[in-house]
């Protein structure tokens, strides 16, 4: 039987990709005061960013309950005897731990591999796509888990944020705290290192100069297996970045997406993200 793939809503995968690859997505929760929404299910991205930028209350997020994972695993166990479940860095969210607890509660006879990707957003998304592609090709769970675990340290996720306010207030700023108070005419490029936010560079000047630096970083990679870009509220800039990246990677293989509510809570508006998985 074909291995089934589970991820969470922080993977920021387009609906078309989720449907085409048969990936099951467990949503995180978004809280605006007393209102609670399921990321990507009961609140649209447009509505989320409208409320984020104009509302009086900044949102908060929470991981899915373990029972949400148990329910998905039990449902899929009726179709397969092997499941791989890939999730946002355990240093950024309790989602991975919830998935482990959910796995322990499964009563069906099914092997489940839960993987901490130490990544987020489209970095996680690329890994989920990689796992699903292998599953559809007939690979076994043990082989997929081994491949993904080997690909995790070759996965890079970084981007240009317009403000550190959202990361700071959301408590996810990590090592990027060193940049606070030093952003006058500076566009920070942030990334994930060991699963937490980390400053990569301070680019002085315009956003376009920062985007150019992103392209230079990509050009410096020896060999890229897959590449994705995403935005929060900067679709036109994302498309322009995709056109520039096409000189380094086939345009028809660049996945374009939009960050959902969970990552948007911490990245804020006008953010562009880029992720790659490097070849071995």
C-alpha cells in the first residue's frame, strides 16, 4: 500500500499541490482575542492579513491537539499501513510533540514515522512534497524517512521581513533579537538555523537590493534539488523574484505560494520567503 503523507498548515503548500500529491494537512489554531480559527480552514489568508494589519489585537497561535493527529492517523490507517508525518521545527511550535502524542494513541495496526524538520513554511512544504512524491513512486516508509532525515540538514529557509515587530511580539525572534533597534534603512535577511530564527545579513538600502542579495545567495549554492518562494502580502514582488531566480533554477520548477496565518502571525506583512533543498 502507498505510504500516506501528513503535514501541518505551517507548510504553506498551495491547495493544488496538496490535492495533487494527496497530502493530509492538520491545521494550527489562530486566536484573535476570544475568536479561534483553524489555519487555512475557517479563516482565509486575505481575511487574516486584513485583520493582522488593521485590527486592534495581534493574533496568537497554538498547536493542534494530539487528538487531531490521532484522528487523521486513524482515518488514513484504513487506507494504508504506513504513514509519514512531517512538521514545523519543535523549537518554534509544540506541533511536533502533539503529533508524537497523537501517534501513541493510535490503535490501528499502522507504522507511523513522525519527523521534526527543524524548518517552517515552504521549507517544510518542500520536504512534504519530496516525501509525497517518493510515496507515489512506491517507496517504503523506512526509505522515505531516511531520505527526509538526510534532506533536513540540506534544507535552507530564509527571507526578507519588513519588520521584526511581529517576530518580537510573538516570541519567535530567536537569535534575530540582535537586530532589534538597528534597522534604520536596513532590510534584514533572516533564516532558520538549528530550527530557530537567526540573522543572516543586514542589507542596507531598498527592498530590491535585499531581493538581489537573496538571488546572490541562491546563485552561490552548488546544486539545488528543489526551490520555492512565498509571500505574505507581496505577490507582485514574489513574481518579480521568481523571474530573477529563473536564471539559476528552471522557472517551471519554482513553487510559488503564500504564507498562511500561522507564519504570517510572526513574519508580518510584506515578507518574502525562499526555501531550497540542496542536492547531496
